[in-house]
C-alpha cells in the first residue's frame, strides 16, 4: 500500500509539472506588444506553480503521513493478530491440556469406580463366604450331620425307629417278615384263620465312618436291626429279640476310580442307582422285610472290586459267599450235601448249611447314558456233593450253574414318576430271588441236577408332591420242573400224588405238637410265587431334624404248585395258595 501511494503522488507531480511547462511552449502563437507585462505574467505563473507544488508537497506529505499512520495501524493490527493467534494457540493448547486432564481424570474416576465396585463385590463375596462358613461351623457345632473323631467323620444316616404291624388273611406264623414259599395252600388250616402281629424289631442302627488318606478314601459301615431270633426269644411277655447283622463292610476308594470293598454287604446282583456304589442299592419301598417276590438280592460276605471308567460307565466283579438250596420229592439218601450247624463253629444248630465248593462269582456293568440307570450282570455258581453208590466207591460230584440278568430304572414326567424293570434267568439261581424257592434237586443216583429258575420285578413309583410317595410292584419267582422217573423223584414231578390238595387236614395232636398241618397227599413243589403290592409313604416332616413318616402296604400273593396226579377231589391235580396282607409303619429317621 505504501508503494502505491508513492506512485500516485509521483504521477500527480509529473502531471502538474508537465502541464506547467506545456503552457509556455505555446506562447509563440501569441504576440504581446509590451515586455513588462509578459515578464510579470511568467513570474506569476511560476509563483502559482510553486504554490501549487507546495500544495502538492503538502498533500504528498499528508498522504505520506496518512500512509505511515496506516502502515503503523496495519503493523499494529498485524501484531495484534499475531498476538491473538498466539493467544488462540495458547488457549487451544490449554484447552487440549485441560481436555487431556479431564480425560485422564475421567479414566482415573472410571478406574476408581471399577476398583470400588470390585472391592465391594469382593467384600460382599468375602462377607457371604464368612457368613456361610460361620453358618456351617455353627451348624456343625449345634446341629452336626456327622461326628468328627480323630480325622474321620461318623454319620448315623440310615438309622430309624419303627413301630410296625401286619395282618394276614391266611396265617403264616412268620411275624412281620413273610416267608413267600410259606403262603398257605387254600385248603390248608392256616388259610382259614387270620393273624396279626406288631413289633418294633425292624428298627435300625446304621453307622458310617469315613476318612481321607492321601489319594484314598476309607469307609467303614455297620448296619443292624432286631429281626434275629435267639433260643429264648418269644412273644409271651418281654418280646425280647436279638440284634442281627445286616451289613458290615470296609472300603478303600482311590482317586483313579478303583474301589475295593470287603465284608457283609448287598450282593453285586442287587440293583444300584449311582454307578456300582455301596449304599446306593435300590430296594423295594415295602414295609415287609422280605421285600417282594421277584426282587433279586442277597446280603452276604463279598469281596468286590469296581472301576469307574467315567461318569457314564462302571465295571465290577465280586467273589461272594454261597449256599445251595436243595429241594424235591422222593430224593435219594446216598449223598452228602451239607449238615446242620455246628455250635462249636458258631453256626445255628437248628439250620442246615451246604458244603460249598467255592464262592459264587458275579460280574456287572452299569451304564448311565443320560436317561436312567442300566445294568447287565452275570453269575457263576459252583456246586458239589459226595455220592455213595451201591456197590461202588464213593466219589465227589460237581456241577456249574449261573445266569444272566439285566435291569433298567429311570424317571419320567419331571421326576414325578419312576419306572423299573429287572430280571434274572439261569440254572441254579433260585436262591437269589426273594422267594428263595430252590437251586437244585437230585438225580436217582445222587448227583446234583440244577433247576431252571427265573425272577423278575416291575416297579412303578409316583411322587405327586414332596410329602407323598405311591408305589406299585408286580414280581414273580419261578423254578422249573426237573424229574427223572415215574416214582416222582426230582422237583415238580407230574407223578406226585396231589389228590388231597383240596381237603383240609385234621390236626394230628395238640397245639404244642405242631398243628395245624398241611393237606395230606399234596406233595407238589412250588412252581412260582407271584405278588402284587401297592403302598404309600407320607412324610409328616422331612428336614434338618430328621424325617417322620407313615406307611401303608397291601400285598396279594399267589403260590402255585406243580401239578401231579389228582383224584376225585382234585381232578386237575393242581394246587395253589392265595393270601391278602396289610402292613402299617410309623418311623422316625435320624437326620
């Protein structure tokens, strides 16, 4: 801008000077007659021109001054702009720093809030954990589920006190427990008179001790009731009966899935619900201590080895005490299979014991694929006797029996219903059915002959609510025919005299001599025992103080004999016994 003003001033000056000198050049065109006047005119023009130049210089100076002032103002404006820009940059930097500080503060606040929240959650977890531990310690001290003794825990779980009764339409003389093969025939005197009994003998004491040693869990279990009888036991006044051992076993369970158990326990043929674990056996819900017909079981000595492969598969094997049940008609007497108990050996002198060749062997596989519990098992049994043939040297005879069984049990309708089915078929396995019909009979020469046997049980249990459980069972035990000639020798022979099965016998003597008696001329052997059972358990209370419950059971029995030779009073040669029975139970279980 300063250069432009200078150029403008120069232009004005040049123009003025040019105009001044241009006017005298044209003077020759004019003719003046007086010289004095001419000189005066030129001087005046010069003076005017000088005055004009001075005025122009003044204007130029004014313009120069204004230009300087404008430049100064421009410089001041530029300086102010630079200062404003610098201030703006400083303000922006300060703003950025402030924003960064705010962001840092926000992050710090967020981190602090997160830390506070984590600390609060951790404190809440610690408080909850302390409360749980305190409650557990308080419960362990004031209401212990187990007794702690020198590093082991002792639990009475499974113990209960029972007040129970039974009524039978046809008397069996067996008390609370039912001898299934003792169900009286319809024409027997017992079938015409009822019986009632009440007792607390099924009350039970159970103790389980558990301790941990390295990778091994050790367990000892003892279970007893009062269903045993002594020589002086009776119902006359004191009703005193002896303690009976139910279970008594020791166990070592390793962390790698192997478990070793030895002692008196439920046989491995008994069904379980948790792999092959001792203590998880599935028992019929009956009040009758003999359970129900078709139930496959034994409680006896065993040494068992099981392996948990994974959460769905188990294998197990056991060697168990054995005992042969021999039965039949017209059997030979030239053999030795056992004897009455020897008191010196601590056996019951009023009971018969077979001489066993070896333990029975059981192998089992259990699978829990996702629904239900499935089992497949096999049994091997080994029998022998001493035979004394006429005119020849005595010798030992032996034979091998066994069978195959399977079971399945599972829940339905959101665990409101449970169904179960189990069976065992084999040769010489009758002892394992709850009716204990028979295992073997004898040939005419005294050698053993095993019976085809079959046991099966179906179960339906319904739990409409937490207090009530309804159960329904139908089961049967069967022993097949095995006879050899027309003399009726063997088991279930069709040549057996059955002519008197429909005639009630007259007592042969006073009460003390053993009356009532079975029908005469009715010697058939038991073919099968069938039982239908319905019952319920109602829990009045089930909580930390234990369980108080009441149960009812009804059972209908049918015992069929193998048919033989009949007569006018028994044309078809058959015979059977039926019975209706009712039980009640009032129990308190320890927690």
